[in-house]
C-alpha cells in the first residue's frame, strides 16, 4: 500500500474487522462488471472508491437521456457515448489509482469464457435473462463466483452464486420465463433510488467475497421492497446437477418462437442479396447504421405501430447488440409477421 492509498482508504482500513490485510486483498483483486446501467453505475462507483485494483467495465450500449434518472455516473455530455467508455472516463478522474479496463461489447457465447476467465469475481448488472444464464453457465465452467441482482419497479433481488460450493443461478431459477412473461424496466419502469440501493448491496457483497470479512448472500436471496420498507431473506437449495455444466448452451431466450430465425450478420448478404426483403435497424435514430442502401430505421419503441405493406416478405431486424432486435422480433411475431430474422454478431 502506498502512502496515498493509506490516506484515501483510511476509513476502511481503521475498521476493526478490516485493516491493512483486507485492503491489500481488495487492491489485488480483479472484478468484471457486466452492465454499466442502473445497477452497474453504483457498483462501479463504490468498488472504485473502495480501491479494487482492477475493474473491467463491459457494456455495448450507449448513454440515453432516459438513463439519467437512475444511471448517475453519467451526465448530459455523455449522451450517445458508449456506457463502458463514459463510466471509465468518470472513474479515472475520480480515482486514478484503479486499473480500469473498458470492454465496449456485449457478453456472448463466443466471448464469455475468454473474458470471464481473466477475473476473480463477476458482477451481473444486466437486465435480461439470456445474459444472466450465460454468465451463470460460464462462471460454473470456470469456477468463478458471481454477484447477481435484478430490479423492477420498487423491488430488487440480490444473491451470490457459485461461491464456496454454494448454489448457482439455475438452482434458484432452473428455466427462463416464457418471452411474454419476461418483465423488463422499459415496459414496467423502475425507481431510480432502487437501482442505487441494490447496486450498493451488490458492491458490498463483492467486497465481502474479496476480503473474507462478513457473511455473504451465498445460498440466500435477499428481496428488497423499497415501497413498503421490507427486506426479506430466503434460502436457496443447491441442486448438484446445476454445478456440473461443462459447455455453454443456447441463450436465445427472448425470441423463443418458431417464427423467428437467428442469422449471423456475415450471412445476411449471402442469404438475401437476390431476395425481396425489408431490413430494419431498431436502434434509436442517432445510432442508425444502415446495413444496405434501403435499410429502414424504426426504433424499438415505434415498431409495434409500424404498418407493413406486406406481412409475408422476410423482415430482417438488427441493432448493435442484438437485444433490442430480439424484443422487436417478439412484438412483430405477435402482430402476425411470418418471416422474421434477427441478425446476431457471431
């Protein structure tokens, strides 16, 4: 520990149960935070403030004005900037002692193992089921602990998985919900202070794992209801079969429909060059990147009201990460569009 570090982290170091030994463990640790949104922002901020030696911030998305209600690490000048890059910029100015790694892409089956194996602990600060199951399975294969959280409305959940022979995410949720029953904050909203509360609890669990100080939420699910000030704790039973995953599976959960086909971007031209079709970028207007001359830009929030001239021609949906295009695919499938393709990055 340097003199500057001793001064900066003094209020932690003088804690009777903490001391220099715990702080040195924090300095030596490497944490991967997947998602720099409502949960990721407080996790990033407080782990950097606590002196975690290496923090990798992973996010494919860009800052939007609607994020600022809860993603308090950003400001107006960051709008349109990649979240991982913007968060790293803020943290570097706040604590230059932390080694920051910026990963401006989404977690996918093709990169999950390679990225996660480099870190001691993974923080799941994502907002979709397919990435959560991917994180879980990769952490089981690599024997890495991860700190899970989710938020919706006024309620949040936190747990620690795959730690000290404890249960995994699949022990709590063996199977993902059906697409129509998969809730999200875009449709249902979320209280900004909930994101801060749950994100801070996540950061606290990370610090307890690193330092060995205190009792973690391994084997327990903490449910926080901010509207009624209720904190509930439930036990999670370990299912041994869930700890024996050897390979990554299929994580196209959101678009579980026989009307939807996934197509690698590299195969798009080969399949549709000589075919009548409609290609749609469902990103916001400022993100629009046409993949061909006649590509349309119909943001996700407008896709339900868009009137198609022909419901039978192939519709190719895409966005930077593939997440919004999958949500759009489910919407169009319910509208009766028959030939839907989601472009994937792999």
